[in-house]
C-alpha cells in the first residue's frame, strides 16, 4: 500500500500494533483507514466496531483488507461498519479505485491506470 499510495500523493501513516491503533487513529483523525482483518491480539472486525462507536471516527471510511473472499467475511465486515472491502492480492488500480470510491472529493482529478 505504501508503495502504491506513498508516491507524493497521499500522507501515509502505518500502524503495526493494532492495540495502539485506536489511540493513534483518534489523535490523527485520518480521512481513510485501510485495515487488515487478520491482526495479532485484536482482529480487524473488533477494531472496526470499536472505531465505529467513537464520535470522531464514526463517519471515516474504513476499507477492510484481506485475503478472505467469502460472502460471510464480506457480510461480517459490513455488519461491523466497514465501508468497503479489498481482497489481497490487489493491484495498484484496485487500491486507487478503493481510495477514489471512498474519498471522491479528495482525488477527483486522479487518473487510475
């Protein structure tokens, strides 16, 4: 993701520890969150649900990123408040499309190749 989005187009903040993620996200208030479902100590479903309960990140788009392609996984992601779902492996075009779909005003002029 950093390789595809960090080309002087977007400011990227990578958070390695999902337990620390919530407090960091509350401080920086990002425009868009990409979150893996499979993380140590807390999964993406639980973290997404936690963020959705907060007033400061309630409306922030959250894209769940995973290698899981099943209907149940996608449904569960929607149930906890995910706005979108990106399946790994993905291409630069897939990633930029997810950004464009969730932040249309921020990148109106971005061309996806």
